[in-house]
C-alpha cells in the first residue's frame, strides 16, 4: 500500500492487519490451538492446528471446492455478517472418546480420531449441522425438518419431525432470534440422545416479497418479517428422543415473549436438565427456567427498566451451581448461584462492565472474563475466583483483548490489538506467568502511511463525558468536518483498537483534507445501562444533540469549519445521517446515508420494541423518530444508498423516504445496488460506492 490511499484500498477486504486468525479455540484434549486463517491474507480461510508442545503447524481442513450457496445459507451468513469464505466454521464433539471434528458447508465434512476429512453423504443442503456430544451422530435441518444420521455413514439420515410447510419449521431459529438475540441455532443435543428443538410457526405473518431486479432471471424471495407492533412468530420448545418416540412439549410462559437461549445442564451424576432463558415481549423481564419432563421451574426472575440486554454469560457447573450475569446494578456483573437459583456469591461489582465470560475452570476454581475495568475504551482479560476474591488482570495494559480458554484450564489463546498494533495472538498460561507469540502481523501504521486517530473526550449538553476518535488532515484548521456516525444502541465504535486505525474511508477522507470524527453518543454501548438508556422511547433525538455538541466544540477549538460539516453512516448510521440533517439543517450541510431506517414502524419487533416500545403505546416517539415526519426540513445535499435485496433494512425504507422528500419538494440523490443485501459484498460495487461517496463530499463541501 502506498503512502496515500486509493479508492481501491478503501474498498478492499480484509483491511490491512485484519487478516488475523479467527474463531480461535483449542482441541478437546487441550494439546493444540485451532483457528481459521487465510495464509495469503485474503478472505478464503482454512482450519489450522498449532501443537502447543512442539509448535508444529498444519492445515487440517482446506477451504474445499467452490460450491453454490443455497438461499438459506446465504441468509444465515447475513445474520452473522460473515464476509470470509472457505472454512467459515468448525466444531468438536464435546464428550467423544476420540476427537470428532465437523465442518459445515454445502456438504458436511467430518474427521474421527484424526483421520482425513471426508464428506458425509446425505448432508447436501444441511442447515445448522450439529454433532451429538459423543460425536457418533449428526443432526441438521433440511426442508424445514430435523434429521439425524450416524457420523460413520453407516445409515441414511432419519427424519425426526414432520409437518413442515411454508412458514412452519422444526429445528431452526426464527428471524428475530437470529438477528436480534444472536440465537442462530434451533436444536440442541443432550448427552443421553435427546434433542430439544424449536417449532417456529410464522404462517400468520404476511409474506414480505423481495424482488431481485438486477439479474437476468425473475427471482422473488419471501420473508415472514414481523414489523414493530405486529405479531411475532409462534415459537414452542419440544424434546424428542433420537431413537424414536413422541416429542414432548416444554411448557413455556403463556404470555408473549422470546426464547433467547437454550441449553442442557448437568443434573446429578450423569443426568441433564433442559434450561432456557426467556424474556417477555416488552423485554423488561428475563427468566431462567428449568424443565423436568416439560414441567417448568423458574430459577431466576429479574425485571428492570428500561429493558433487559441478553448476554452469553450463563455457565452451568458440575455440582449444579451456575454462573449468572445481570445489569441490575446498572453495569453487567457476575454472580454464582445455587441449583435452585439463589445467589451464593457475588463475583464482580463496580462502575464498569463485564463484557463477556470467556470460560470457567472448575478444577482450578476460576472464572475468566473480559471487562471495561480499566477504561470504556479498553477491554481487559481478567479472572476471579469462583469462591469470590480479588480480580487478576491477565492481559497487557491498554488496547482491546479477548481470549479462549483451553478445556483443561491451563492456557488462554489471547487476541490483542490497539490503535498502534494490529491483532496478534499469544498463548498465555492461565495465571499469566508465561506468554508465547503464536501470530504477529507484519503490518504497521507508519508502513501504511496511516496515523492512528486521536482519542479524546467531548461533553454532551447534560454534562456527560463522551468519547471520540479524530482523524486529522495535514495543515492548520479550520478544516471541513465529516462525522462518521453510527449512533445506535448495542454498538461501540470508539475503542483503543486497530480496527479504528484501518477505517480506510475515514483515513482516505482525512488525506483529502477533511477532519473526520467518530463519536459515541449517549445511547451507545460499552458504558453501562444508564448511558445506553438515554434514547429510551426517543430514538433520533439525544443522539443528534450529542453529535451536534461535538461539532460545535471542534469549531470553538478552531479545528472545524462550522460552515462545512458533513455526515455519513450505514444502517442506524444512515438513519442518523438523515436525522441529523433534518433536525439540525443549520449545521449538517451534506450527508451520505446508507440503508437508513426511515420509520421505525417498518423495522422488526425484537430490536425496535426494546428501545421504542410499540407504535401503539409510543405513537409520539415513533412520529418524532421518523424521518418521514421531518422530510420537509431538508436543506442540504443528501445522497441515499441502498441495496435492492436488503432483507434487514428493506429498500422500502428508502422508497418511503423518497416519497416524503418528493411530496415536500426536496432534492436528493440516489445510488442503488439492485443485487446487494444489507452488507455490500461486490468488489466492483464497493469501489464504485467509495468513489461516489468521496466525490460527493468533495463536490459539496
């Protein structure tokens, strides 16, 4: 890469230094680290094995032959925003005597006891394939029905469920569970050969058609999309023995709600019990429920305002106790609970957040987790005794750190990055006493001609401290200013992380003479529930106020030319771009909005109702938070960008906004990509888009 970036650089993936290994873990015997990595620095990854004792590295699964992807697989990749190709996932059987490896794909591949991978005939078109704990069987969903088959190929796949049709499936998670709660699977194995599975009935939800207008063939896909305030899918939970027999329904709460987590937990010496996390439709109450032959027992019942955030921190221990996390104090913290749900030990507390549980070493008596204990701009890897006690920090100072824990509790595979350091991977002794580098990038900011952005603070109108990242052009100010905005909940954009340094659009625009600011306004993540809750029932208000306050502070400091201010963003950031121009037309003169939500009544139930309530019980909030309401206030230059087959923020949002702007006689520009979804992927299209964005700001600012 030259000292000055090109449009081709800006549009290319992976970003420099962001080709680090992913999905880092350990083999079941804890003797080796495994990860997905493309040795050539590209997007097509293989599965690697690194022996801990010898350091020997080997590829145990290549990317495999290119094969067409089904529509269902394509949409699952959209839910996880997966851009990488080749081997995109892998898993090990949890309790097998010999290691059993499974790699999903157009055809599932398996390896037993270290033998070469082989394709498992009969798995063509399999969705969410899952190994049984002993590694002897594989479950998957095809044509809406749950199937199982022997991993050794000794028998054909057997169908365990029946009755699927358009809008009715067995063994798959519904759209809201996947997109808004990170629940990608819809069936779960027990050790004794039973499978818990979801029955999802969406037949009462009207199909939403998405027409592919950019190709030679007529293609219409249909989605059962639950719009805010309308009916959700009907989701029920069943348990079926794989050896044959009747499926038993599990009695979930009768009121409307979401089943967000499902797992089998140890119960006694060899038994297991089915445990779920359920939240109500308003998302103010979360329950942890255990089942005995379908009969429920509530272990935890927590209610809080203004909403419950769902996490992945629950861990069941062999003695029946379990780890739980909660934001009842305003910050997410960990506690240990007895089998009946009563609290036995608070493990963490303070005005900082547990960002996620890494793992539990029961034999050693430790819980490993990531946290914001040092700063909201950092992530530490830490551990605390299960019995309670002092927290130990295992990661180096500053930056963003994450880790995986080996099954024997001896090792952490730690991923580190900072503004000045691209992601690297180290093998770290669980007590922090020994650190061995496993992967280091050769990329450095100076070699790329990039200057890391300055991290600094701003002040909101209510006095709250806000964090921002500033990309500076050459020369003295004042400079034309661009805001690279997201602004929405459940996201944090300002961190001491390499990803900020290789935000190549921001870097490119800074090289063209623009001052570029990223600001995490009130309502965004990483600062605790109170900070996030500022936008409750009033999206599109305080976020704009905070972004405007930062602009005015940069102007007062002589850095920004307040007469030349632009803004750009995607998704919630696209919404924020347009809303900023509508609410503060005096300040924001030019905007580029990608896939903007134009009215929250057109977005899904799970996300929208968490923050805004329903259109029925918060009509004024929806009206004020709609771009359509304020369309006649547009004064500046606005470029709208949208994919024609976006299944998340439908193109309908931009179409409705165009209708409102036309009715108000307001000018706008439109860039449409007929064949793109919510995350653009086409390289030529990405280059064209980046060129248009840069020219738009150069022309109008």
